């Protein structure tokens, strides 16, 4: 399944679990699976998360300040979960087995 | 800083970025009118227009020449986009997205039909049968179509304030082109074809935006846009140009003559400005919504007149001051909207 479908599909899958997923976890996972290295790719994946949330496919359920530098020190960390709209939109794209 | 204000700050940054993209779109779109105007008087397009006009009349000649110019425009746009995606390292994502025809690339190919042969050709038809000012004014209506569709189709929230902003910008555009519009409406013998062209432009670009918004839900804007232009190149180069050649128009003869240094330079400039105006347009949609992105993008009317005045010395009439002021009011109304409203762009 990994790394052969568009990144946003995979992000939706990763956020489709109880309690959601933290942005730094998703970003790391995607970087590993798609072999995307470097800070530019990291920020680009995080921006995909921001776009998905902006379009209401994801919503943040928890926010905290990145004290330890998990993603970027001093910035916010978001825990995202897929919304009902996101599930419906993903149903005919990447979450067919759900 | 506490969590709430950090969150608010992060959110405002997102909205600002979206508006910035849309604003750049308007500037680049306006800039595109320079090569977009110049290319018509360059050979081979000038000679092509003359040859076809001699046998088929001015209006037909204008549309057939427009097809070839638009085809070259689409070609240089995709070249610019390939460089752009290469620099961003997005070829891998492009391949992955292209393969997902049903959920992803289908939308971008549909967007290319509405944005390409319907909107651009419609715009040229409006220009040919009624006039340039009418074509510009007709196209200004597209954010209305786009935002209504995006709201009805997938529930994009469009605030009253954003709609007021769009209305001001459209009024501003109408005022800018107003004088020319009145003269044009009185002339022309087969004007109704031109009106249909104008309608095609407004509806085409509006639908394109709404469809693109749908595809961009689950795709990257840079990649999605490149697929949209891949579609447009197929439409022009594999369908329209050969079809017109079969009907006896000298398409290939003039296409081969286009490889002159100055013509290529102007076409490349057109490709870069048009390509990046589209990049910024598509990038703004997921951040501020189709309605706002298109509304701010509509400022292209003002920029086009300004750039044309700067580069060609066509002094615009005084109405540009009134129109420009209306555009400014409209944009301020949108820029200053409370961003809290835009936390999520769609109602759940």
C-alpha cells in the first residue's frame, strides 16, 4: 500500500484511527515511506496536512506547543483526526476497505 | 504566548498566505496580457490571421488563430510547470496522482475542458464577435459561478462579507472596461455569438474553479495543476488543431513557422506568466476557498489595464480611477474579514 498512492491519500489513512495522529508522527511516517528527505519535504508534507484541515477533511482534536522540538521547537503541534466529510470524500478514493 | 493566541496566529498566517497567492495570481494574470496582446501582431500569427480572414472572414479567422495561439500558450505553460515541479521535486507525486484517475486526475482533466476550450475559447469568441472590453467584463463574472457552485456542491462556506467583496471587485472591473463596453454593445452584426462566448468564459472558469477545488481536496495543487494543463495540451494539440487542419485551415503550416526567436520569446513569457498565475490560483483554493481565491484573482482586470498602460502607453480613461477604487474597497472588505470565520472552509 505504501508509497504508491498520492501523499494526501496516505495522510487520510494515517489520521483514520481512534484519537487521531500527531502531525510530526504523520510527517515522519510519510517521509520514511516515500523516501522524502530534508526539511523542505518535511514542511511540504506538513502543508498537505494544513490544506486537508483547511478543507475540512481533517480536524485538530488536540494542540500543544512543541517544547521538545519534535517537529519545530516553539511551533504548534496538532493532533488530527479524519472528519465525517473526510471519510465520505475518501470513501471512493483511498479508504475503500473501511 | 498562550496556546489560543498561538493557534490564532498560525491560522492567520494560513489565511494571509492564501490571500497572498490569490493576489499574485491577479498580478501575473494582468502581466500575461502583455505577451497575450503582443503575440497577435507577431508572425506567423499575424500572417495566419490575414490569410484566413481573406477567405473566411475576420470572426472565423480570429477564432482559428486563437486556437493556435492558445495551443502554443498551453505548451509553454506546461514547460514552465515541468521546470517548477522538477525544482520542487514533485515528479513522483505527479505520477502517483496521474494514476489515480477516478478519485484525482479525472477532476483535473475535467477542469481542463472547462478552463480551456470552453472558457478561453469563449473569451476569444466574445472578443471577436463583440469586443475586447466585453470579453473582459464577461469573464469577471466567473467568481460568482465558482463560489455558488462550490457552496452548493461541496458546502464551501462563503460569508456575506466575502460575497460583498466579490461584488465590489466585479463592479470595479465593469467600471474599468465600461466605456469600451458601451461602444461595443452598439456595434457588431452577429453579436449574439459573442454573448454566448462571454457566457462560456464566465461559466467555464467558474466551473473549472469548483471542479479544481473538488480535486484539490485530495491532491497537491502544483501536481493537480500540471495535470490540468496536460489535459489542455491534449485537447488543443491532439484534437482541436488536427481537426481544424482537416477542415482545411493552415494549422500545421503556421505552427511550424512559430519557431522564430521573438515569437518564441513572447510565447515563453506568456507561458511563465500564465503558468504561474494558475499555480498561485490553485494554491489559494485550499487555503481560503474557491470563492475568495477567484474574487481576489479578479483583480487581474485592474492589473491588466495598468500593465498595458505601462508597456504600451495606452492611457486608460478616467473610469479606471473609479473602477480601481471599487476594486480596492472589495479587496479590503475581503482581506479584513475576521479570520476566525475561516477556521474551516466548509460547513460540516
